[in-house]
């Protein structure tokens, strides 16, 4: 508690921080979230500039250096900092290019589920009699299947591959957006500012997108972050099961799947891709926690 | 209580039909010609093609096809596997106990450890232990469990040589499947060392499968406990002169477990999805591995109705959790 | 020797030098006596009794020269020994009955728990005794209520259950912390009557925390008026009502509707109880006191005994009044 009477009351009105600054202060208060953000910035940098950051091409095979240990170990080579895999490909380069793939899958699937999810949620919220119940029942049914299993089922139909992985994950994360949006819309619709906008003659599209939607964004942004991390996790799981991105594409889960056979001889080909997945997912989840604390005023002071 | 169960049961039926619609649609959505896909060859002889279409009922209009599907389901006919020619239902029944045993072991591990860690963290809020529990549980929540399984195998099986790498029991033992639960069957078989062997096989998969539920349960228990400990009735219990243990466990934990139980129910879905991965890593002969293999082999009847069965399982477990929830929480039970 | 004897009690939250919520409080209750503690919300009434019960947790700090109950030093009594006293000889009824009972257990369970803990009564005997207690607190259809859950009871009923729980082990002192504030007006009198009836028939001491002076006049033998964590006047009933010596007591009395029959509007005391940051240097009441002198704003008065009790005021009222 700082003594507030030190500042004259008249000046306080001038001291209101901009929303962005206020958000950043709340976010920066959470050390884990800032750590997660920093880690993700590194990953994003690697992903964006992968061809320049990575020492080698991810599919270039060094036949004379199969399963080289990381450089700090006995038998390691300085040109392969994290060692090589069973085909003599540089692990670091593959991980860096894998970041590109994972982020792309995450981003694409979030966008592909966020936009239809918001639209369906808005419709369900604005038409609680006509369309709402049927949309919500459909979402309930989708939720009856565990997300990874549903993704597996979808890939089983569409066949494995990068695009189908994205589609499957997008479909799987759709229900949470629809439910969140609808719940938020239902909450906002009863508010006076919505009635005021109605009375002012706002049309349905304006009411939906300009009046109501911005006030529902906070939980959606948080959910988007969280489903970004679970998208990365699910994509890796699909890759690991052989249903996702196919080798030799350097996807983290796929890399793990092919590394399984070398579990007794080369711990690094098993450990490093998984560690990268864990750290990325952890970083995003930490960011998500920070975002929730900073964005959602209802949860801000809980605990 | 009976009317409570009846109400919940009523909610179940539309969901069940929804899921059958989903699995029905599943097969019809496969791009390309269904007969060609199922036979695994191109340019099937037109006559054979028509015959197959007719046999599969695919020549009828869609509503009629769905009606056929539902009728067959109602008769308990889930079709047969293209690979083994065995009934899907029979295969499911033989494999399911393995998954159930693994899941129960995982839940036991996650539930006990998670609740204990959560309660201690709440009681010692802000302590090093509390921060430790929260940190570990956040990491556990973000864990790619297929990698976690490999790491554990690498350390405990390959490096230390303590636990076996895969399967439910060593091939040396010939255990008659009486209950389907390896732990019980080995005890019944009276073969020396079989129980211990089965247990050693179970430990690592159970830990791997229980990791995410453990993280979620620990977090949830902690926050629920913190909330409950602030309640007035805790003050009343203390004013009654009850021992701190009784205040915490009888008056606190009982109420804190209500939200934890809900989360527990939600974890069953996670658990079954996790079982797919865990069973693949540890070659555990359960329904998860079965399903993935069926997908790999394009064994569509197994894929279709395997998914249906798993979905029903999730729905059923959630229903049971709902009922349990009513049992622990009298306020829910008495709602109109 | 009195049953309860509190000397110079102070309770703080946070830093050891934080402003005390209860400040230098002296109180004593004899066997079978009714003491009322009166004051506005936030004046430290409840905190005083919570401190006695040992319900103040860190970061709260309880200090006292003496905190004696029935021969026990409640300041140093710890663990098992304390639990033999708290809940048995010293029991408490709280303000909001709807949240004070555990929602997960039946009424019977929560009463039997006390019987088992303190009297070693178990099983059937405990159930019989619990039923008697429910009948004692005049719950209609007591037998059917034993298996009821708290959410199935009304507020008044819950408070009766809470009272039954508190008197289960036949306490020597019962503390009732605003036992009627959360209840409907029609129920308030019933609960008050019940408490007094119990107090008389069991011969318990009763500490009644309230802000209802009308209740005090009818029930208590002694009154302690608290303001901002301090006792400002201690006296006996009815003299305190006839001739209040502290301006704050006088203001409280004037605010009772029955006392202002015929007046155009009810007398009120302007202002609010000082908070953490606006505590006056002098007498805590001085900013609100109609009789305040310059001297009052500079120095804090001490609690000084007088012929009929004690008062914390430089210029007490009615000291020379003739009281029957």
C-alpha cells in the first residue's frame, strides 16, 4: 500500500495509464509470464529466420556422422552442437526448422477454429431460440470425444499430413471457442449499453461485431493462447503416432517417433525434441496464465 | 436421488444419438470410393463393386443407411474387423480390461498424490513446497506424455534396468485371463513372481498416463482447499475445539473435493486420449493401441465402432461422475 | 474470581506496529452473568472474542497482559489442552448461520461431533442427546431435522442448530456474536429469547455482541461500549441507560427509535468510525463528538473508573446524576 494522499487529487485523473500500459504492468507483474514470453520470442525468431539461423539444411545427411553426440560430450563434433540423428542430420537445424512447422500448425489451427468459433458463438448467443440450441448440442457431442481421439478420428478419415493435421486440430478446438463466445455474448446482451445501442438503431451486424464482440475478447484471447499450446502438443502427438506430418519433414513429434528405435544408444535424439516441445508448451501456458491475470478483470483479484 | 439419476439419464440419450451420427458420418466422409478404400484396391470390378455397395448397405439413401446402422447397434452388432474377422465388440471386450487396469492405476496414482500435494500446498501456502508443487504441476500440465514415457523408459528400463520396457507381463508366464486384470489374474494363478512382474510392467505406464491428471488435480485441490479454508464453517469447526487434522480433512477436504471430483471426471477423457499414446509407447495391449493399429490398417469397422465405444465410455464415466457429484454434494442432489 | 478476565488485550493485523483493531481492552465476566459488548461495525467487538477463542491466525497478532478463562491462561494454552476448553467450556455462536454450518454434513452429524469430542458420547447415545438438544433449542419436528442438511433449513432454524451445537458440551461461557443480525426481524426476538432462556436455565455466562441497545437493556447485567477498538464506557444496566457518561453511549442511546418518539427525526452521530489512515491524534471520537474541546483533539483520554463504572472521556456526562 502506498500512501495515495501524497499525490494531489486533481492530478490523479491525468495519471490514468493507457489500457496497453496497464495491461503490460499487470502482465509484467507475473514473472513466469515474462519468462514464457522471452522464450517464445526466441522460438519465433528461430522460426522466422530458420534458413539463416540453422547451421545446416534440415534434410542434409552427413553419412560419416550418424548419431553424433552433442558437442560437449565425448565424440561430439563442434559443427553439430546438439549432435546428429540416425541419418546424420544436424539435430539443431531440424529443431529450428521444426519450430517453424509447430508455430505454423499452431497459428493456422488457432485461426481456423477461432474465426468460425466466434461466428458460431455469436450466432448461438444472438439467436438463443432458433440456432443456439442446435449449435450447442453439436458442440456437446464433439466434446464427448477426448480432443486427441477426435483428432485421430478426423485424421483417420482425411489421411495423415500437414494440412489434415491442421484441420483436425482446428475442428477439435472449435467447441471451446463456441462455448466461450456464446457464454460471453449471453452475459453482455443483458447489459444496458447493448440496449442503448439497440435503441440507437444499431443493426444486427453492428450489434454483433462492433458493440458486443470487443467486450467478449478477453477470455477468447486467453483461450486462443491455451489452444495454441495444445495445438502444438496435439500436432506432436499425431506426428508421434505416425498420423501427423510425415517424415522426413522435421516435425518435433515425428522426429521423436523415428528416434524411438535409438533409445538405448542415443539419448539426445529422444530427449531434445521432447524437451523443445515441453519448453515451448510450458512457455505458452505461462504466457496464457499471465494474459488471463492481466486481461480478465473478474479473475484479476481472485487469489 | 432416483429422480436425480433419471434426470441425468435423460440428458444422456440425445448425446448418445449425436455420437452415433458422428461415427456414422465418419465412414461416409472418407474421400474417394468407400468400397475401393475398404478393399484397398483400385478399379474394382463393377459387378463386385455393386455387390459390395449392396452388402454394405451403401446403395440406400442416407437416412435409411443411418436407420440400418442404429438398428444393428441396437441388436448389439458392431460389425467385424476386416483384419481378424472377429467381432468388434468381442475384440473390445478382450482388450478393454487392459486399458481399464492401466487407467485405474493411473487415476489412483494421480488422485492420491495430487490430493495430498494439493492439500499440503494449500496449508503451507507461499512456502517453498507450495511453489514447488505449483511449478511441477505446471510442467506436468505442459508435458508431451509420449516423450515423458520415452524418458522414463530410457532412465528406469534402459539405464537402471529396473522395469520392463513393454507389455503387461513377461512372456515366461502363461496367465489365464479370468478377470482381464493382470494384477488379479496373476494373484489367482499362483505362479511365483507373476504378480510382481505384472506390477513392474504397470508402474511406468501408470505414471506416464497419470502425469497430466496429477498436475490438474494437484492445482485444483490446492485452489479449492484455499477457498474452503476461508469459509465460515471452518471457523465454526475450529470453535468446536476439533483437532486441526479433523478440521482440515473432515470439514475442509470433504468440501474441497467437490470441485476436484468434477475435474477428476473431466480427466477421464484426457486419460483415454492419453491411453492411446501410452499404450503405443509401452506396447500395452489395450483399446488405444487397438484403435491406432486399426487406423494404420484402414480397418474401418474397428475405427468407426471403436470410436463409438470410446465415446460412449466417456459419456458413461461422466454420467457416473455426475452421480457421484450428487452424492458428495447434497446441495446438487436436492435441486429441482 | 471472575470466569473470564481480559486485561489490556490488543489485536493487530500485519506488522507488529500496525494500528490495533482492538486496543488495550479490559473485560471481565462472572459466572452466570450476561455481558453485552456494543458498538458500530468494525469497532473490534468480534475480533476481541475471536482472539479469546484462538481464531486469530497469522498475520494477526494477539497480545494481552492477561487472558484468563476459568483458571486457564488462554494466551499460552496450546494444542490439545486448548481444545479441551474451546468448544467445551467456552463456546461461540456466529453471526451468519447460513454459512456457519458445514454444507456437506447433516445437522445431527455436526452436533454429535461435539458430543464425541468433548463428552465422549458416541453412537446411539449421541444421537439421542443430539435430538434432545434440538428439542432444547425448540426446533419443530426435531427428530426429522437430525438428518437434514444445512441448506434445507431456514436462517432461524440454522441459528438454532448452531446454538444447539454450541451448548452441546454445556459450556460455562457462551459467546454470541451478533446472533440475530443475519435473520429476519420476526425471528430475531425468538432467537434472543432462546439464548436468554438457555443462559438462565444452564447458568452459563453469556457474552452478547450486538449493536442493538434495546436488546441490551432487556438482557444484560453489564455493558461494554466499544469504539474504534477501544472500550469507551463500561457500566451496568440499567444505570448506563439512565445516565450514560460517554458522549458516544449517549449518541447510541439517542439513536434508538423508541427513545425518540415524537422527535421529528432520529438522532444520528455525524461521520464514520476512523479508519487506518485517518485516526485522530486525540480522542478517537473527537471529530464526531458534539462536546469536543480543543484539549480532546490533542490528547487521548484513558479509561478511568468512576462510581458507576468506567469511562474514556475527559469530560464525562451525568457523573453526578442521581440514579436509582
